[in-house]
C-alpha cells in the first residue's frame, strides 16, 4: 500500500516527497499533470533535483514511485477509470499538499483549492469504504485565521466564521478544512497550517522566489513602513516538510491541527534588518510606521507599471506587485502558537535571520531562478 500525495511538483510538496523517500520506506502514488509519461517524469525530476542527485531520483522513480497523470480539478482527478481504481485500491493514506496560492484570482482558488480538495475527498471516501484509510493529512495555512492584528493565535481559536478574510486563497483554504472535517468524520486526519514559508534553513538554494522577491524589494529600501518591534512569523520549508511527514507517519498524533510556524519565537523586523545589515555591511533602515498609507499608494502605482522586457522598471514593477499581495500579511503583527508541533518534534524551527542572507544572496545572484539540470541523455527515454 502507498501514500497518495498531491502537489509533488510544488515547493512544499517536493520537500515532503524528498523527506518520505529519504527517511521512510512506503511507496508513493503521485498525481502529476502532464501530457505523457515522459513529461511527468521530467516535471518530477525538475521538482526534486534540489534534494536528490539523478541516480538516487531515478532509483526511487523505478522502485518506489508510481505516477498517475491527472488533474486535480477534473472529475475523477482526470484519470481513466482503471487508473482511478488502481490509485484508490493501492492508497493507504493521503497527503494533500496541492493548492493555488494565487491570492489575486478567485477563479484559480475556487478551481484548485475547493474543487480539487473535493476530488481528493471523494477518492479518500472510496478508499475508506473499500479497505479503510490510515490517515488523511491536509496542508492548509495560518491565513484561515482571517483579519488579525497584534495577536497570538492558537490552533483551536484560529477559525472564526464571522471574521473577514484577506483574500480568496485564505477563504478557500478555510472551506477546505471544513469539508475534510465534515465529509470524512471517521477518517483520522491531520490539518497543517504553515505560516510564511520562506527558504530552507539547511541551504541557500531555493526554487520558490515570489516571497523572496518581495523581501529583496523591502531590503533595498532605506525607510520601512513597519513598527520595528512587530513580529513576523516566518518558518523554513524544511521544518514544515519534516513536521508534515513525522506527524502523518505517527500512529496517534496528540492533536488533529498544528500550526507550522515560529510562534512566539518569531523575530521582529528590527532583529531581521539588523542581521541583514550586518551580513551585508550596510546601514540599517529607518522605521516610519506612519507612512504605511502613502507607502501602499506608491506600491500600488509601481505595481501598475508596464513589465515589458527585463529592465529595471519591469523588475521594480514585479517586486511591487508581489509586495502588494503579501503586504497585508506583513503588517498584522500576529504570530501563531507552535507549542504543539514543537512538543511533537522536540525542536523549534531555525530563526529566519540564521539563513536569510544566504537565501537572498543566492536568489539575487541567480536572478530569481533556479539553475535546473536537464534529464541526462544516458538515462534514456521515460517508460510507462
């Protein structure tokens, strides 16, 4: 029997797959969107090469990974009836990671997050009725807590249906949690809510750059529209992936919901900017929280600049557009209690200041792109 995992070619999903492959023995059923087997295998190699060299990846591909070419948003996951049944009958547990993080597109969030999660629930329901399901784990987000300001939020007090949401992403993820609880009441479940996932504390390299771009944009400003004592809850992706895998594999986790966050240990803007300034031997920025409103206006105007070509105007415009999306999450001065996961894992996540400079340096030097390797010719063509 295998673990069925969605989102394996995404940032968090690839880390989860690598953690499972390197530290556990179960086979993996991976849903990958692709036109043919060759494209699916190459997409997976592209996602996992940050973690594995090709010989190890290729060995796992041949011995432990079964790829199901489908689409989360289609009926029956876009699979042929025989493949769907094979997936259902061989699935022992589910880790649902796939999601649309497009905070500006309600259509994308509705299609991927709501419709996609419903399709995963339907498969889980059939597996439960057929042979029993060991566990379903769902990767949500702390953003389900909605509008907050100057708070410390515990897991059981995060969702308030009377509270407004920041964006379609937060709103749909809140309903995804609700659907899993309501439609799979008898299946053991674990809900994971990561905070701002940024970088890997073990290495400078990353394949996810949107949030990094926003931070690079901010790091270049001489004046910041924040209060220096405000905390920002950033967690490294390796802590997130390790937590998901460890608790999914645990026979009886102590709780059904976990914040994967830095919690009360979240650093302040002052601590982060001091660390970055020291690492770069630059002057520390000034803080002017009173200019937040005009700052938002400037960011909105810069985000509307045309982005033709790759000049500085396009770079500034793109950075501003990302900052426009993330800014609400940067000014809420809210942290998400992580005592549960720290108790289960026996360790805390590393502080962002410990690895921020190498991450930002790598991203800037590589122009916010990862130097992917091609599929080796010596490996031959993909087979299916």
